């Protein structure tokens, strides 16, 4: 699934803010996504991504000295947002709303199929566009499943009401 993305360095460290284990990112990911001001504070050490939704830290250095928060990153980090637009796919600009809209209109969602086709065409750039530095497809498929399940349950409860 992540064949379109380069192998990530294997550093291990916990977020200095929330204490959860981070996910290592290649150096190109923060390079492209940090603001100019944040980049000036960056040191030449490995960085990790914090996956905790309520933690405002996006990247932290493996030695725990430097942290970059949501305000230091140029894109909205979908995982850490609760208000739309919540980005799902950074390469092609799909949001959670796009998934829900399509499911609402058609009962299914073809966004992951469309993304797969473009990944196969070599058009993705997850390493530099997705804050996690990895492929979004797993998350898009999960969002599609959830949206379809939600749509079906709403439909059946609507039927029950009659
Ligand atoms: Zn954290």
C-alpha cells in the first residue's frame, strides 16, 4: 500500500508533550511543510511526527529538544483537526467532506480508486505533501468505509421511522 513512498528512517522517540511514541518521517517531509520561520529553528537531527489527535505538537526532534506545533506547519493536519475541511489526501486535495458528499449522493465512494489510479501513474508526492510523510490510501479507505456504514445506518433508521 505504501509502495509509492520512500522507506522511512527507523528512529524511535516519544513526543515531549503527550508522551506517545512518534512516527519517524524523512527529512524532506518537514522541509516542505514547515513555515519559513519554523524552518529556521530546525536542527540537523531526525524528526518524528506525533499522531496524538489532541496534541498540538506535529513534529519533534528525536532528542526531544525541538518541537513544531500546528501553527508551524503550512497545511492542516487532518488527524489533529475536528472542524472541516479535514484533509485526507494531500497529494490530490481530497477531504473528509468529499468522501461524505459522494457517499450521500451515490451510496459509495470511488475516491480511493481515483487516488490509486493517480498513484500508479506516478503522480503522488506523499513524502512532501502529507504531514505524516506516508501514503494516505489506508486512511481514505477507512473514511470511505465509515461514511458508507454511517450512510447505511441512517438509511435503515429512516426506513424504520416510517
Ligand atoms: Zn504529542
